[in-house]
C-alpha cells in the first residue's frame, strides 16, 4: 500500500516521507489521512511536495561515462501538509497530535464527504498541481474525488476571473445549470461576447477525443446522464442583430425599455468616465423631467431633446433636479460633461421605446420564473450602454419585488454578469454601485446571488470585490491571486490549465485548487 | 546517585536486509590470473608484483556487481563522559546492494565504569573497566564482528571500513575473516589514514623522500592506477598476515585496500576484477576530499543516522547520569 510516514513538523506543517512502495510524487493539493492510535482521523492537504534523492551519486561518474548504480537512483517524496480537520473529536476538548511515525494514506471520497458535509451543493473536483501541471485528485483506486459547494454560498456573491479560454465561461454555464436543476431558481445572465451563453439549450458537444473521454469520466463520477430541461429565453435589444448563427431562433425575443417605466437611477448606466457629481445629478435631472416636464408622451427621445435644450450656453448648462425625497434644485454641469452624457444617451436611443413588432418591454416578471434561464444578449455593437441601463433597471425591479414588496419569495435568483467592467467601472462610485450593493447584501436572506465575472479582477469595482465571499480564479496573469486572498499553496495562477481554478470560499475555506466539471449544456469544442 | 542502570530500553535494531533475495552463483574463478613474482623485501614484507610498476585499473569493468552479493560496513560512535563513567553509543550499519540499498542497523549503548560494584556484572551493556580505551576498542571490534557475521550471506564481497590487522583487534578480525572466507566471501578492508611505513622502510631512497606509505602512494600513483600487491606477515603471529595495495581512483589521495593473505590466495585470479570494482566504487562516491568506496559510504550514512535517532543528553539525564564538567563545557 502506498503510504507516507510522518517524520516531524516544519512550522505549522506536517512533514511526511514516502514509504518504499511509493514510486512517485504526491502533487500539491492532494489530501492525506492519518489514522492515529486513538482512531482519530486527521485529514491533511499537501502544500509542498518534492523529491529527495537519498544517495546522490557523484557527478564524476557521468563525466567518466560510467554506469550509475541502480541503488543510487532511490528517491523519496517529501511532503509538507497542513492539517485541516480531525474527527471524531475528543471528549476532553483537546485535539490530537499527529506524531512522528504515524502513517498517512490518500484520503477517500467517504472521508472527504465526512469533513465537507454539504449535501446540497454543486459538485466540483478537487485538483492538484505539480510542475505547473494540473490534474484531478484521485483516490488509491484512481477514482476522482469531489466536494459539494453549498448553493447557499452563491447567495453570498461570487467573483470569477480568468483569461479568455481558461474555463471561466464554462464554469459559469455549469453553475447556472446546477442552480436551475437543483435550486429550481431563476437565472439572469448577461452575454457580452459571441454566442457564449446563447446556446444553453443545446447539449454540449466535444470533438476532441481526449477531452471527451475526460468529460465522460467526470460526468460518470458525478452521476450526470443528461441535463434537466429548463426554460430558456434569449432577450435581444430591439434594433440589434436578432438571430445569430448556431442559436435557436425560437428562443429569441426582442426587448425594449419603456422610458415611462425607467428607474431614474438606472441611467447611471450611460455614464462612462464622468465625474461623480454628474453621476449623482443625472438620475435627479431625469426624475425632474419625468415628474415635472414631460407631456403626454414619455419617450427617451424627448428626454434627450429636453436635455440638449438645457445643455447650452444660454442656459448656462444648468439643469433642474428632483431628488428621491422630492426636493427640487438646480445643478450646473461642465459643458464637456453635458456633451459626454448626450453622446451616451444618443447611442442608446434606438433601444428605448421601440415599436418593433413582437418586441416586448421587459419586466422583472419575465425573469423571475422558477427554472428559467434568461440571457440578455449584449454582444451586438452599441448595445452595451443600453445593457448597462437595462441591467440596473432589472436589478432595481428584482430588488423591489423581492425585498420591498415581498414577492417571488419562493424563487431564488442567480444573476450572472460577464465582463462586469462593461457595466460597472472599476472606479465606480458608491452611489453607482448602490443597487448592486443592496442586492448583494440582502442576497442570503432573499436568496439572490450575483456572479461577477471578468478577465482581470482589477477591472472589478473595489466596492464589489469587498462584498463577494467566493472568489474563483482561473488562469490569470501575474500575482492577482495574492491581492485577492488566494495564497498559501505553491500554485501559480498563470500556469493553471483550462477548467482548473483556485478558489477561496467562506463555505469551504479549506478547499483551494479545483477543477470545474463540464456543463451538460451549452458548450461546443 | 545512579541507581539501577537499564540500557535495554534504548537499544535500536532495524533489520531491513532480506536474505531471500540473495543471489548465489557457484564460485568458479575464471578471470585472468595476476602474475606474481614474489620479492622478499624484509622478513615481514614481500612484494607480489613489480614494486616499481603502477598497475592500471578499469572502473568500467563492473561485472561483479551482478555476480556477487555486495555488502558494506561502517560504524559511528558517540561517547559521553559522565561522572559515573563513560557512555558509549555504538551505531553499526551493514548495507547490502539489492535493487535498493538494504540495511541492518543497530545502535547499542554501553556503560563503561570503574565502579567496583560492577566488577562481577553479567550485564553485556555494563562493563567494569579500568582501562576504558581498551574496553572501548573491544566493544567496537565485537560490534563489527557480530554485525558482519550475522548479516553477510555466502558468496559476497564485503567492503569493511578499518584495517584487518592492528593491535588487540587482530585476533577477532582474523577469526571473522576466516568464517567469511569459509562462506565463499571476500572481505576487503579499507584504510584511509595511516602512518604505516612498511613499503618505504624497505628502500632508503623512498624513506628519504616520503613520510609514510600513503605519502609515497599519493605521489607515485596517477589517477586510475594501483600499486603492486604487498604481503605483510606479523613477525609474532603468522596468522596475522595480510596482502595490501594502494589504489588511486580519484585525484588527490590514495587509499589502501587490504585483505587476509588467505583471501588473496583463494581469489587471486579475481583480483583484477575486484580492483576494478573498487575503483568504480570510489568514483561513484566521487568525494575528492573524503574518498570512500560507495558501500562503505552508504553504511556510514546509516550509522550516522542511527546516532541521530537518540537524543543522547536527554536520555542520559533520564537514566540518572551526570555529565562531567568538560562534557558540559565542550560537548
């Protein structure tokens, strides 16, 4: 039997040496179990692992072209591991030692289940790393080992980062799929690139034979056969490209926003790189226009005309405002700011108040349907600014419906925002993040989860990174992991292979390196 | 005050060598015989070859690795001076080259004292001794002889650290040597340090130029050469007879390999292959400043580890020994 023998400690870590039956190196991230003389099981995770040549031969024999002694080739695997759990706990309140000469073996799935007890959760594979190569953790019988991350952790908000092609999008699809299948919730996802999230009604197809075999093994291990059927709808802003190649046409609906329904704060979405002062002002300017100025027809076009009228030298670029509390005031804006706001508003004009046939004014009740995935497609040109307004509008309405009106209490919600920096700038003010913050903070009680995804975690607004409790890093550049609380194990984020990720989760803080399973739907390789 | 001494609990014995895997090939000398033209240089020393010639060795010739069992022996000793007497921890290791290095390791404690109450002690670990140095040597030679005889299997080449003949140990060593030879074993003894002048004393010119035989060998041999074989016979006890040669496998120092004359006679046809293997083992070890044959070096590693097992000062405190002042001051 393959065993590692405890030889002592180095700081907080347990040092182990491989027994003679071990003919390889246990990679970082592996789990070991020590059963002590009191039958207490200690589970350790490997943080450092290397080989030690016991009888190093002299370089002279290489120089002399002499054969090496076979006996001199003997190597040992030296392991430094951190104890993460022991069970059963002792009655006297103390924890047991791991003593020199205690013997460790690889941890079994049953022991993993024992220490990570979540029954309701999405399974992910534990993974290991050695020489910048990743592999899935296996037990002595070569079976894959996995843990279940509780669904509740999604309601404490999640951040997913990773370069293009690192597995970030596949992981998002997997999380959506698991959420719909097991939580029976409503998912809202923002698609910003190609058809990434638009084929979630189509079974995953893999052409690469090796990957296909690996994926099948993962699915077999997790007992996946075929995905549950869920309701799937793609919402495309009116006026933009409606149908895309490879996307099921019958899933697509054109949408618009009625200006009369528009939440004033949603207009913050049109503000790109302008001052906080202007950001504070625009919703109040819009509110003033909507409450005090408009005629019979409330349209975006008319609001822009009114705004343009005030953005003149004669009017000294001064605008009347109406606060949420009903207080009127006036605010002067810098001419450059006025121009920037006008430019942004005009770029989104066609998407508001559309009269297009079959176009629906999207509301929260389209989204908040149990077992439904709604994807808003913002991959077409010029739809991002509209998308930013739409997203804020919908989030605000979802918040209002669930938290204020107490509606849809039985429908958990998962909101997936890919490339989140398109919608919330890294320098976004507290006010700009207000509704997102509110949603994130009431997530646990109201079962609303938000997944913020980005290629670079530094693109995320600082205010958001502080409210996420699960951070998942796929392959990323530099030392971003350390900045965001991923540390300890000697794994370089930049060397992670596709699908492998470092994770930091309040739900299972001991878990570090994982491999996300392939989603059953929506992936084509 | 020291009460009952019980050293049994701190003995360590680890037997790792499996005798099942030994390879035994019936011994038929087949190699080219060394040409021997014995020249008597003195009543106790004769040269078995041309004394002025250096003989080449070929470290690539290692066929014996597959044909013979290979063993190595070394020991490591830790002494501790207490007011009550001397504590001696003798760690001895025999290694065997199987697919991996296998080892038998024993770490044995001894208490040497002149307290008369121990004069008649039957306890093997506690020795009454008025001459502690002599008793110490007896223990070391006993340990060596026992470890080797208990472990080494027939048809083996045994590489042993230390001389064959020297002082009171000679009798024990020669007896062990005989037993090994009866089992078709070739015991070889390796000496790193010695001020012996047996060779140079026979030639005025050499004794003018060199301080010791080692000095002579280091200067006269080139890398990859050995000296002629010399035979030495103890003038008082002809059983204490050995054949030796100096070997220089690595730059710098030469080493002396010696064996009993009977070993040499019995296996003389194998001597070229044996010296080749010795050269190979020096090269594999490859330590220019501390040249050793590989099996002895590995045995030394295990023997030293054996001493590290024990936290000796703490152990002695528990047993009730009190260190001498110098032991405390200088360790």
